[in-house]
């Protein structure tokens, strides 16, 4: 497991916490950002790529 995979797990956790906070304060934007961070974290964990590279890939879709 490389450092980008560990960072991916952290980004997943951070995204889940943003989602919970978004629900608690009824903020759809924060909830959506949390979902995005969770997606990036999952991709980062699976591929071992950097967060920036994954974000560029997602934005190119």
C-alpha cells in the first residue's frame, strides 16, 4: 500500500464526514462536496494515483 492509497482512505473518511455535516445543517453543497471527496478517495485508494491526477481525470469526463 503506497501513500496515495492511504491518502485515499483519508479522503473517503473526510468525504463521509462532510456528507454527515451537510445533512445535519441541511447544506446540499457541503453534502455534494463530501460525495465528490469520497469518490476521489475511492479512486485514489484503488489506483494508487495522486489526488490531482484523479481530479483531472474526473473533470475530463
